[in-house]
C-alpha cells in the first residue's frame, strides 16, 4: 500500500479555498480577513513545512524506524489497519492537543496556532516552527511500537491535519447530527475562543467524541460570540515574535526563578502559572467567571447528560 504526501497535493486547494472564503466573506458580510494577519499566517505555514527539512523530520523518522524494530505486532498495511490507526492517532491527537494547552513547554509551540485574533482558513495554516520533533516522538511513537508502519502513522496524521483545515471558518454555522461525532467549525470556534466560558475545551482533531468522553466538550452559544486570540494578544504580525515569544517568556521567567520548584512551575506548569498566583491561568480565569456569574463549570453546563466533566 502506497502512502502519498497528501498535504503537498492539498496546498493548491488550500489557496483556492482561501480566495473563495475571502470573496464569500465580503459578499455575505460574515467572517473577517486582515491582510497583515493572513500574510503572517501564510508565512508561519510555509515555515512549518520547511522546519522539518532542517533535521527534525530525519530525527523523527529515525526514532520511528528504530521503534518499529521492537513492534509488538506485525500489522499489515491494509484498509482496516489504516482506519484503526487513524482512530488511535486521533485519540493520540486529542491528548497531545490537550497537554499542549495544559503544560507551558508544549504551549510555547502550540500558542502560535492560537495567536491570530481572526478566525478564517488562513488561521489553519498558522503552524509552529518548533516542537514538532518532541511532540511526534513522545505521542506518536507508541503507535509504531504497537505495530503500525511509520509511513502509515505519518499518513493518518496528515489526514487528520487535512481534515482540520476546513473547520477554521465562520462561514459555516451549525451542522446538525454530524456534530455529534465529528469536529466542526462550530466546535472549533469554541476551542479558539478566549471567552472564559469557552477556555480549554474541544481539543478534538477529527472526532469530537473524545471531548464528550473526557469531559472537555463545550457547545457554541449563539448568545456569546467567540473572541479569538490568546489571553494577552501579541499586537504584532512579526513572524519571529509569533514563533518565539513564549519561549522567550519561559527564558525570562527561568532567569528570575528562585528555586527548583519554580523552575518546574515556569516550564511545565499551566500557562500563566506564577509562584505567587499573581498571573492568571485559564483555570483561574474560569473560576473567576463562575463566581461572577454563579455558573457551573462551562463544560458541565454545555454537555448533554450524563457526560462526565474539565
């Protein structure tokens, strides 16, 4: 079975769809584009494709090939194996994505994708230049150890990434029963929102079932329009700042750390962690929001019973 580089084939379609969305946004007066913001997103996307060529891609491949020598099973390269690998990889993606929001070291890379204050198809292309090596080794190698061929693991990961392109839009509203199982623009708008009600929710790649299962699902509220970006927006379209600002922030905090505990907190604590609590983590922001509004946890309020609750 051949596993083509589907992302490379999809790039022309990405560009065509971006142009189509720009036209429709203006015709329907729905959704927003800002030229400098979109240009920054495209530069970040281009850089994310070049970054693995600097040696990171070769490192990941070497680790995968070495791990494959110690595989637990010989899984054939068949259609059912691809389907199974895709589902397991999507579960893997959920946990990687969730940890990337909950632990600052991983957030330093992932924050790039959330740094735009606009939500359109170019936002999907705003990808990190860092973190791809460690993230792949830690979270994808187990699939290779199980017995899925490295080429298959790369392939299903590309399918997942390709699926997520179209959900970065404000043009598509609700999608009915499709939303019960699959991630949609509505679900993902919640994920990109900075409203306290929406923070730390909907980590799904393709299947929203993981959020429903693990208590992180929040439904989009028609009465509360998502506000996009990050808690402290950058105020710049400079790709270098977009790419490295959180890493620089970590370095500054580590220089000021007074104990090993603080070093661990600044590096692997939740984004916004500080030893004296003067900075706000997303959990603190949500708790303050609940106190002010007398509300339940956002996830509980939005989930259909009897789902568990984050």
